[in-house]
C-alpha cells in the first residue's frame, strides 16, 4: 500500500499550491452574453437594412432554430447566417434588403460549454418615400405588431430535457465520484476479508457503469435542448453529431466515456499482505482471511480515472472562465479531492454495511483510522479548489445571493458543512479512541483477558490509556464502531444531496 506519509505530503503541497493561486486570482469570468446588435434594439432606421449583426462576449454556435429574422407579421424572412470571426459575431443577411416595416430577431446560441442562451430584439425601418412590402398587413392593422412582440417574447420550453440532463449529470457525477474515490480507497485504505475487497471492486465497476450511462443520458438531453426541446430532432444522429462536433464538448464526452469503460474493464481484485494493525483489529473466518487491497492489476482503471479528470479541461464552466490554467487546475483538484473524500466515505459505509448484514463485528478501527489520515486534507483541498472555482466563475460577489446559481451553491456549501461537522466529530471524538485500540492491540498483543472493573476504559473522551484488558478494548472499539457506522451512513445520505446540487450547478448558468 502507498505510504500515508507520502500521500499527506502530496496533499499538503496541493493545498499550498491552490491557496497561493487563489490569493492571486481575481474574478475573470467570460460567459456568453450578447454584447451588441446592429441595428440596436428598438432602433428607428431611415434606410434599407442589408445585414443584421449580433456580437457576443465569447464564441458560440447557433442552436435549435438559431438566428431567425421575422417580419411584422411574425413570418420568417429568408436569410443566410454566417460568422466572420469564428463565432464571436454572427451575421444574418436577408435575401433582399429589409424595406420599411417592423422586424424582430430571435436568437439561440450555445456557448463553448454547450449551454444555450436565448434572446431577442427588434427594430423598425422607415425609408422616406418608400412603401411597405405588400406581403405585410396594412399599417392600420393593430394586431401585426402584437403578433411579432408575442413571438419574440415566447420562451423556448426545454424543461423536460433540462430535468433529464440533470438526472444524467447526477448519475455521471455519482459514478465518477464513487469510481475514482473507490480506486483511491482500494489503494490507500482497504484491508479486510477477501470477500470485502471483492465487494469494493464490484462497487467500483458498478460506479463506472453508472458513469457511462449518465454520460449517454446527458448527451441525449443536451442535444434535445439545442433542438428547442424536440426529442425526435435531438436524438437524431445528425443532431448528436453536431453537438459532439461543436467546440471541445465532444472531446470531453469521449474522455469520460473512455475513462468509464477503462475503469469498468480495468479494475481487478488483487490482494497484498495485510498490515499488522489490520490483522490485529479485524476478526476473520476460516477461508476468508484478512488481506490488504492492491491496484497492481488495475493500472488500466487508474488510467481511466485520469482520463475522466482530464475531461474537465474541455467542458463545463471552465470553457468560458479565465484564467484557463488556474480554472483547469482548480477543477481537476476539486473533483479528485472531492472524489477521494466522498467516495471514501461511501466505500467505508459499504464495508461496514456488509459486515453488519453478515452479522460480523464491525471492526471499524483500522479502516477508520487509515481513511481519516487523508479525508481531512482531501476535504480542505476540495474546499480551497471550490472557492477558487467560484471566484473564477462568478462575475461579481452579488451573484451568490442574487442568482439561482449562487443560492444553489450556498445550499451545497451548507450541506458540505454539515457533513464536515460530522466528520470533525468522528475525527476528534471517535477516531482517537479507535487509534488507541489499534495501538494497544498491535503493541501489546498479550493483554490480560481478565477484566478489572476499577481499571481504565477506552471512551470517547479518553485522553490516554496506560492499562486495559482485551475485553475492555474490544467492547469500547465495538461501541465506537457502531457510532461510526451511524455517522457514516448519515454522511452518505447528505452527500447524495450534495451530488444532486453539484449536477444542477454544472448544468446551470451562473446568471440564471
């Protein structure tokens, strides 16, 4: 197993790096917004209009209906749409110059992170001496402007596709967190019965399958959203190919799918000699000895986890936020540290649940102490990287309380704080007792069996133990293990809410 000293030093180095970068970083988000239109919104023009131009803050691509030019009756005006600067500016050139009349433009453009945005504007052309087109209703018809206004204000209903995308993203993130966190747990923490090691490996495989399935659902939903909520159009091969070929999103999906497949087929059960502490603190049955887990046969799965982490270089808010290098580093560190923490808690709960169901002693001492060595630093690192991402993504602090995205982020932080508080209770109240049990069992294997009612007992508040009998140690360890099982189970339930909120934050626009 990897040395925990090395792991601690590596995590501390990452904490210092992210903290240093965070101190020099400033809010430098660059989200897709409509910067300028030509003609301006509500402009009154006295000459023919040959082109309509839309300039955006970052490069984008038309999605769904794209950029549509409407006359005063609400009929679409034939126009050719092009871009002279790779997506920053889009130009709609009508087949014939726009003569006198009222016109509107409705646009739907996808940002580099594939999040589509919708908007509209209108203008009036009144060429002196010219007569309005005979295709339009006469000027005295009061209903024509109202029709155009209604069409421009009509929202694009993609609610169903948004919910499906959220489900897919939740599955994808859950699978990734449990898969990556499970691999870390196997390599750094796991020691138990043969059957328990196989169980964790199986859960990692299930997680990889969930990651692959969630990615497929997310792609289908995103494609449908780009087609204005039309599932038939969104699920067509042409639409999906267009989505995957837009920007770098296809690269991100490819890395995630490949990473999931490699984790699924590449993780294998491998055993190593269990440390003395694990052997001394975990009961076993004949034919199911205590062993440590090893990743020596799972190199392919580790590569898959790295590919998944690399996918964040090509997708999400990092595609529209700057400085890019800091955003990329923060995103990858945040995901990896969060997976190590959340996935580790889930796998610890899985092992304890299995022992409880099999009517085995919980024997949580070794696993809890081992996991505690990296969990605290992982949480700190995830928090620092998360703060860095928030600073980089938000345009201004007021978005934290003035936008739905900011309020959802606050809700996520509150849930994480609750889990962190439970973890702090475990770390400072339960883990020290279990550490004493591990130390006594390993350093004093021949403890007396007789119980002295006047002798010291291990307890949550024990600051140190000079004498203890084996029954006292086992009784105290069992009591603390049951409390740890309860708190770990509570952490897992709360973290499900954290993952659901994370999936929403990944999909949502910060200004929404």
